C-alpha cells in the first residue's frame, strides 16, 4: 500500500538533532557524527541539524558550517540533511543557506528574523525574498520554520501563499512548531504539493491523516523506531493496532522529555542512551540538569525502555 505522502516534496521522519558539546563549548564533531549514524539506523529518514534543539543560535556561523561539513565528511548523505540556516539578518542567512546548498543538502530550514516583534507580513516576505534571491540557485529548497512560542514571530497562511507564488519549487514546506494541530492542518489543506511537518511528536499521526508530510521533532533523538512504525503504517487499516501502540510509546517518551526544560532534558537522555556524559552539556543561556534531576530522568528512561521491550 503506497504511503500517501510519497508525492510530497519532502516527507518522512526527520530528527531535530541535538548537538553534543566539548568542554571548551564547541561542537563535538565525532560524537555528533556517531549520533547521526545511529539516528538513521533507528529509522529516521533524515536529520534536521542546527535547529532549536541543536542550539544553532548559540554557535557562530563558522561553527555551524564546520558541523555540517564534518558530518558529511563522516559519511552522512547530504540529501538526508535539513540544516537550519537562519540568522536575524539577511546577509548571514544567505551565507548559511548558500553554504548548505553547495554542500548538497536536501533543504534548508529557515526561521523568520526573530529579534523585532510585531513585524508585518510585508517585512517577513522581504526577508525571505532577499535571502532566496541572494542565494540565487535553482537547486535551493526552503522549509519555512513556524515556531511562534519561541520566536514570537509567526508565519501566516497569507505570507506562505505569497512565498509559494513567488518562489515555486524553492519554498517546498514548513515545520510547524506552534503546538496547535489546527495550524498544521490549515497549512496542509491550503496548499497543494507542500510539505507540512509536525514540530512535536504526538502531532505527526493526526497531521498525516490531514494531509501532512511527517515530522521534524526533538524526541526523535530517542524514539525514531516508534515514529518509523507510525509513518510507515498509519494509512493501513490492517496495522491500526500496531500504530496505536507505537503512538502510545511516542507520547510516553515525549512526556518524559518535557519533565524539565526540554532541551537539557533531551541531552540528559542522550547521555544515557549514548553512554557519553558529555551529552549533558548545553550552551548559555541554557543550563544543564542537576544530578537529582538526572537521576530521576535516567530512572524513568529505564522504565520506558523496559516497557518498549514488552
């Protein structure tokens, strides 16, 4: 049975990957490459590196470029990568986007400029238009990034429609991290041949049923195998029980990842999963979990892993 998402420009389970950090505060290229290989083995279709979960805005442009270059050098197919390429100004955004396209990535994920609040759709259109035109390549593919809870600058249906009209074949999708299913469904129903990707794991299944394309999520750092089951079988009535069970596991793991501040918690969970204590490090202004919190998270992880094996 053919998956209904197969004709969309981008579809599947993409991990909003966390970034391991060395003691000097720079990205740990070796640990990151190993993590990316493990994510693909776990069932992820690709990796959306250097997004919110990847602490992109806590790294320099050079550090971001180097992380992308090194993970490709470590054997990850660039066509499985969706790097975040946003800055609050057009010039630096163009630099990151062009570098990613030249590296051969599948698409770039582009936040709106988020420093100024209350800006107009016209201003946001000009930002995206200048960035796309500044790259000036027909092989550029852009996934818009709608995350108003963090950026405090959202993307309207009208703006997305205007960008699709102005840049057909270049603007190909949107990651919706609004936390609102009706927002995701509105994007999916409003635009044909447009990939709408859920930014939170529990929303992938209902979004797929509404014409969505999959997900880019933080918990997929840990539960790619469960998301794989849902994505591959959601449309097959004969697999309904299997899908429901996988969705239950997804929700349980997501709940644990939100037990404390999400990003340090995800990294604490990865420290246990990868048997690498350095994964707990985060960049300022984030702060890692304390030992009592680590102990509690790791204990609950053990319980979830036991339940996964039942």
